């Protein structure tokens, strides 16, 4: 469970709400900006948005859980998006996902305890010609094989200053 919001965080969320109060349909804009700012949209933030805008928490929660680009929990510093679309799947993408999961000790949708990695199983990232493809924070790794996963994880750990 995430820590309660600080007074500074609450003030920032209120600023975000105020910046969008003239918008015709402000909720998506508010939630998107909160996610950009904090990395996710915690329940406490949804309550602040509700208190500040008059939109019910139920409606806010419904929007956050409906759209897959919103997160209710903190995400890792490195978000590993493993494509499991048809082209990637046929070329062995499940083995790649399994190897990331095995090495990191989390499954798709999970985040490592150190907050360094999250894994997402994606339906398609539009990279069928280089299948199977993996995206890490926007950097695409083409024609991935499970054997490449340990070195990639080690490189990101080194970048973060961790010893493997």
C-alpha cells in the first residue's frame, strides 16, 4: 500500500485540477497529468480530485480502471513492455516474458520490490516486422530471444547503480 499523500502532493493535485477547470471534460486531462507527475494515480489522489472537482470517486475510479494507460500502483523505473501480439507470440515472445518474470521474480503487471522494474504483457506494439519485440521505457529491442534477457536486465541494473 502506498504512503498517504503529503501536503505538497495534495497541493499539486489541486493545482492540476484548477488548471483544467475550464475544460469541457477535464477528468482525463487531470488524471493524465497526475499520472505524469506521480507515475500512477493512487486512491488518495482520486479522493483529492473528487473533493476538488465534485466528480464522484466512483466515476474517477471507473475511468482509471477502464483505461489501461492509468496505473493504480507505482510503476518501476524501467517498464518492460513485452509484446504478445500474434506475430510476436508465434516467434517466441512468451519465452521472453517468462525469462523476464523468472529473473525479476514478478509476473506481468508486477513491479519489483526495489521499484526498479515493471513488466507489462502487451497485445501489440506495432512492431510485427521485428518480432518478437520488447520495449523498455520506449526503447525497442527487436527480434528478442530469452537468452538476451539476462544481459538486458544486468545492463539496466548497472545503469541504476545496482550490482546484479
